[in-house]
C-alpha cells in the first residue's frame, strides 16, 4: 500500500516512476556538477527535472542520498564501458586507453565525483554512502587486476587492492587537475603510461 502511494506521488503524468527517477538523477548530476553540493537546493533539482519537491522526496530521502545515487547512475564509467564493448581485450590495453583519456576535457557531469568527495568530507550523511561507492569501485578494479594476473598479463606479486587504489587516485586526481590548470603533451603522457603499464607485467624469466 505504502509503495503504491509513493509511486503515485513521485510520478509525472504520462511518465513511469522509473522514468521520473531517471529524470531526477540526470537533473541532479547536472545541477550538482554546475553548482556544487553546498550550492544546490533540492528545489533546484526538482525544478530542473520538471517535478515538484514532493515528487523528488517520493524517490529520494535527502540531498545526500541523491548525490551518491546520481554519481552511481551518471558518473564516468570509461573503463567499464571499454570492457563491456570488448570483454576479451587485454587489461593492459584497457588501462592504457583509460589513462590516455584522463587528459581530455570533461563534460560537466564528469566533475560530479569531485563534488561528492568534497561533500563527503563535510557531511557524514554523504560520507557513508561514498565509502560504499568507493569500496565498490575499488573491489571492481581489484577484480579486474586479479583477472589480468590469472591471464598472465599482470605480475601476480602485485597487490590487487594497492593497484586498484592507485587507479582510483589517478582518476580522481585527473578530475581535480584539469588541462586548463596544468597541461601535458599527449605523446609525453602516453610514453609515461606505457612505461608504467609495462612495469606491471610479469617479470621475464
């Protein structure tokens, strides 16, 4: 009974509850990225999505819940997308491709993770869900490393958790140090990445 009531409250006429939720997540990603967490009101997101505040709260209990949900739905997933497009592609090639892409300019939603990380430092309600989110991303990366080790592409002596952490640090840092703040040549960057990734290979016998 309560579930049906929430669904009715949070639905736009002629649009399903799932479509309304997706509209809210898309609007939240855009507004948070543009205005920051502290500068965004729930009413701003509702207005951008074309719904009432009540409709928003029918789907999300708080602004803190909404920013992490928006990050899950619309945060950058470059490595995931590349792997889905070519599941048999060597892990080394995937890491190189993603690393090269770190120099590219981001769409506004690409900075959503920055806003979520900053908010997590100031707001305990954001910190908990962000720890879960980062843990999930780290576990996924560690699993990819383990698959590369099992396939003989990566040195089995490497710590999957440590390498996953390094990848997360590099990705998050690229969201902060953008090309307009400090630029490096594509060829120089690619050469460095190639050396780094080659160092992850199993030692020659």
